[in-house]
């Protein structure tokens, strides 16, 4: 039994669309493999010890919540950069994703500082990009898989030239409703606009994060996790994918 240590940033502020459900999925899928997920909520003014976590998770939130946490997140920037340099994995959703970039100019025109963990920046647009979305990812060369979720954001995220998106938009708006890409990936840091929560209907991504976290905890390469009978998850994915094709935004 291995204890996988998770730092959950600002659960009281960044948790819309049941984003905390992602933690529940990680906990259950770890348990089903005989491991334990040890989650530490880290809020405003609370320190983050770089080497003590295998996975960092941050959810989404409205502009007003992002205003409340942005300055505090910047004070944690060095620790987060050090944690990532040490091999910790990161999953950031929507508002949390935006603040991992260099900054977010919100609907009021206020510039919220980001921590520059991801090569991107975001500016809010007038029309919100809302709806079911489906993207195609290739996190391992030659292995294409889809992610299905729900997006609702004013932010238009621009990746730097050469930056790696998380995936290609099959249905929905994605980063900016124009580029045809969604999210961003830099090593073990993943940012996405996909809520839902994301992981219940995309168990392969949950397992990818757990394997990376175990690699950080135990050393070596991410282990191959024992497959689980994901019938319900597969069905949830199919339903969400069909909804995305039927209702997702059109670029
Ligand atoms: N407030 C940000 C935006 O509107 C993020 C929203 C969210 O987390 N769903 O773009």
C-alpha cells in the first residue's frame, strides 16, 4: 500500500461544477489498486512544502474567486515550480488552469497575476464559451484518446508558440473558440477547461495522473496500473461525447 500525497489548492474557493469530484475519483481508483490517497487542502496563507506532494490539484472558479486567490497563489509560485521540477504531477481546471499561466485579464479588465507554470495567458471575452466539449489527446506518442467534459469560461487562452495543447477540439470551443486546441500540457503539468467533473467520465486520465504520482512517490517510471472494469465510466464518456457532438459549440 502506497500513500499518494495530494495537495488540493483552495478547495473552498476553486470548486465549481463539482470539480472536487475529481479528487473522489482519484481516491477510489487508488484504493481499487491497494493504494491510499492522502489529500491535504491548502488554502489562503497556508504553505506548500515542495517535496511533500506527488500530485497538485486545483479546480475552477468565477472571476471573483480567482481575485481572492491569485495573489496568494503567486506567493506559492516558487514552491509549485520546485514541486514540478521534482517530478510532481499537476491537474488544473479552468480558473485554476488560467492562473497557472502568466496571468488572466478578467471581465472587469483587472489583470490577475499567474505563476507561469504553463506557457500561456488568458484574456476574458464578452461572450462566455459554454457547452459540452470533446477533445482528442495524444499524451503518449501514437496513443489517441478522447476527453469529454463541460466548459463554461469567458477566458480566451492563448498558448505561446511551440507550447503543447492538451488536445485537439473535436466538439466545443476549447482554449479560445478559434485555435481548435484545448488545454495545455508541460511535462506532468496538465491544464484544461473541462469540468464535469472531468475524471469520472475519463478514467484513463485519472490513471495517468495516479501513475505519475506513484512514480514521484516511489521513483522510476510511471507504473502500469491494473485495468479496472470501467463499464459505467465508458458509458458516461459515450453519453458526454454524444452530447458534445450534438450540442457542443461550433468554432
Ligand atoms: N472565471 C474564469 C472564466 O470565466 C474561469 C471560469 C471557470 O473556472 N469555469 O473564464
